[in-house]
C-alpha cells in the first residue's frame, strides 16, 4: 500500500478536492492549501514527502518559490501543474528543478502513477541557470500532442542522448532540434545543421567529416567538416534517410567509437557532439529495402520523437496564426487578424505543407491584403491558389519528383521493346535533369552564382564545375 504525505497547493478549490479524493483513495495522506506561503511554511518545517503545485498562485509564482524549495530540500519531488500549457512552461519547470510537469487538464491515473514513481525512486534533477530570452517561444501549441512533446523535450534538455525526430515535411523538425540545443547544456556551443537531401551524394562524406588536400579532384585545400564545426555543440542531420550507405558506415563508426577520419586522412579525430537526426521517411521500410543500416537506425533512434502533422493538431491553429502575425508585425508588416469564419476554414483545411505552409500563408495575408481583418473569402482565395502548394517552399523542403521521373523512364524503355537503349543512360538522364535545373536557378538569381548555389543547396565550387561541364551560359546580374 502506498504511503507518504502529499502537499497540494492550488488556488482552485475544485482541483484541490479532486486531488484530495484521488490521492487519499490511493493511500496517501494529503494536506491542502490555496497559497504559496503556506506551502513554503510546510516545506521549511520538513513536512511532506512530495509536492503537487500550480504555477500561478494568488500570492506568488511557484517558479519563484521552487528554487528555494530545491535549495532547502533538494530530494523533495515537486510536480508542477499549469493551465499555461506552453513549451516555455515545461522548460522552466524542468530548469527550476521540478520532478515532472503536468498540463491542465490532467489525467488522474497518470498523476497518481507519477506520484508513486517519484516516491519510490526520488531523483535530484539538475537546476539549469538559463536566463529567459525575450525572443518568444520556439514551439507553439497547447494541444495534447504538443504537450507530450514539451514534456519529452524538458526531460532531454540536460542530457546528451541521441534523438531521432520523425515527421512530415513542414512540421518543424529543425525547430525541435534547435530547441534541444538552445535550451540544453550545450547551448554555448555551435548548432550545425546539414540536409542530406540538399547535397550531392558523392560529397556528403566530405561535408560531414572534412577532407584533406588532394583527397579528390577539386580538393585544393584541407576543409573542415560539419563534425569538426559542431564540436562541443549539436549536429543536426536532417533527412537522414537520404544518406548514402558509405556515409552511413562512417557515421556508425563515429557513434560507436566517438572518432572519425577526414576523407583522405588517416589520423583519427576525437569528436564531442550531440547528434539529433530527422527524417520524413519510414526508416524501417528503407531498412527492408537495404537502403539504410539497421545498426545505425538503433544507434540514432535512442529517443524517438514524432511530430504530428498540423491536421492532427488543428486546435493549435489559432495560436500559430497569432504567433505568425506577430512575427510579421515585428518585421514591419501591418497588424492583422482573421475572423471566426476564416479561422473555421483554416481548421477544415488539410494543410499538406503543415506548419510551414500555414506560416507562408499568414505572411502572405499580412503582406498582400490591406484589410485589418482577414475574412473567409480572402482566405479561400489564397488557399485555392497554386502558391499554397508546399512544393514551393524553400530549399529545406524535399521535392519528390520520383513519380514523374519513373513514369518518364518507363516510357523511354518501352520505346526500345525487347532491346536495351544505348549505353551511358545514367549520364544522359543526369544531364537532362541538371541542365534545366541549374539554368532555372541561375535565371531566378539573375546569374548570381552564390545565390544560385544557396538555392540549390550545393557548394559554389560544385556549381561552377557543373556550369563549365554542362556548358551553361550564365546571364550576368544587372542588380
């Protein structure tokens, strides 16, 4: 039978009653108060084996009291509840030394389970000294799905565990990775991101691990890789499912032994980075196809985090819309809001581009419409435009042309019947894809090769070599 005294502090009488009944039935002794001063008096006197408290109290915010509690009684578990269910609330609860954070409304069975675990295995949580920045929340949303993500992130902040983030394009995978870094113990180190889908496959190893002078054609000098650049900080491996097998083998060695060698190098280099990986693909499916190493998957998937698509968290849309309008206003765009009919339309929309599509839409509404209040007709017009297609998004978005290319190649092979086409197909197809792609990028940037390289996600030297090899005529910029 569970034993122990639980101190409950909440200014809501109904909450106190519910907790008293549930905890008393579970066998605990319960003491109730509606203010922080009484709670502090009990804790100071050595009373209680566990504390359950709301954040906002009539006389004091519990986040101001919690450091004093942890200093006086560091082994006393404190469960923090809050109706202010934001990412920062969860993070601050963890920073101040709370054992657990529970958003309101909470599940009584879950709460009693946490109480039992906390009393059986008391743990002293490290208290971080992170100052509040006035930059606003990196993650927005109060839905149950987001609350669970906040709680997981809060637990991971003071660890170096490898994290695998899975979610559709546009769900905010890099935002989560940055939050893990910016609010974790490596926040004073660098955050380095690399998108596997945006780098030529034959250059990924050099990008990750660096290369020595003369390691390959065009390697005129030694170059540091992303692991070296991220030393002491966090390395974010985006679209990990697009990593070629050779690079996967090298990455596995780093995770196993904590060291790597540059391309063309022989001396092992020690590395101290936290790895956060992300993918919008089913890695299990890739493993079955022989395209992804199973042992690497287990090394990366230490703590999996699934980001829900926007259609699974439509209750967050109002908060997100307000957040993006606020960001647009800070950038100099006029203040805007949407009426209820427009908001209802947003809730019904499927959002194939997820949060990124919503952000792009809000910025467009703020920039293009003179009205202070956006109505359903204006929103319906924007949602029906091709510009809301998520494939328009920036280079970090993976554009899946596989279906159309496969259809084209199937038709190409059919023209030869039982015979085979002439040799050299790979390079011919590659040229047919690269020539118009690079030409279009150069045209879009008016011949600015630096901007074109950024747009394509390739190294400038790689782009210059492609221009030369493909004999592409570059229009000189007139800007």
